[in-house]
C-alpha cells in the first residue's frame, strides 16, 4: 500500500468520523427538544392537578420554579449543542475539502503517469520503426 493510499484512507475515515459526530449531535438535539416538550406537557398537567386542591395550589409555584430551572438548563445545553454542531459542520467541510483535494491530486498524478508511460511506449515503437526503416534502406542500397 502506497503512502497516498494510506493518506486517502485516513482522509476518508476522518470524513466518516465527522459524519458520525454530526449524527450523534443531531440525536442529542432531538432528545433535548423532546425533553423540553415533555416538561411543557408536565407543567400543563400539574397546573390542572394543582387547581383541584389547596395543597396543590400552594405547592405549584415551587414546582414551577424547579421546572423552569430545568427548562433553562435544557435550553442552555441546547445552545451549546448548536454551537458544537456548527463547529462539527465546519470540521466536516474542511475534512471533505481535504479529501477531495487529495483525490484530485491523486487522479492527476495517475493521469500524468499513464501519459508518461504512453509516451515511452510510443517512443519505443517509433525507435523500432526507425531501426526497421534503417535496416530496409540498408538492404535496398
């Protein structure tokens, strides 16, 4: 395996790793959004239950404060995940550009090599023709 092949494999692995990282961040984001929705539903349920009793009406404000703190923590985490997602997206873009530039360079190198081999083969054929033509001229003299 050549150095270029190893480097290509490494670049492809990096691109795949970045894609997995972004998928993981997407999953975390979806989970947090689901938890925020669950909290909102929970608040609505508890508000209805709190109206049914005197104790519930007294306990509801402290419950609401704890839920609001939890909701704020989730929103902060969601913002951090968004920043991480943007950074991961930039990393993926960079990794993909690195991979593509290496692939293009490898293709150009292979094309130059095949052109050089074709020129050498043509030169060999031309040399044989010249020798053959020279031998024919010698016979004709």
